[in-house]
C-alpha cells in the first residue's frame, strides 16, 4: 500500500499532478483548480482546510520544475 500524500508532500504531489494532467498549462492554472486536482489525486489524504495559497504556489512551482 502506498503512503498517503499530505499537503506538505509538495514534490510528490507535483509528480502525481504531472502524471494526471500532462497537457495543462501550469502557469495559467487557477489555484482553485489546482486545489481541486490535488484533492482528486488517488493517494491524497489530508484535510482540505490545511491548504494555503503559499502551499499551492509551492506545488505549482514544483510541478513546473518537474515538467522541465
């Protein structure tokens, strides 16, 4: 069984998002969409209210770096 992702697993979330959404324009993605996509990841299991704009921005930047 794989370990469940938490909001603090920024790089693992970025990798999972790249696998789930390889054609998305990352920099044009709204944080509301990003927040929902993280919630929808199969291995994600954390309190939705523990998210913040700072966390979402870190995920977005890690995702961008993962794609490069």
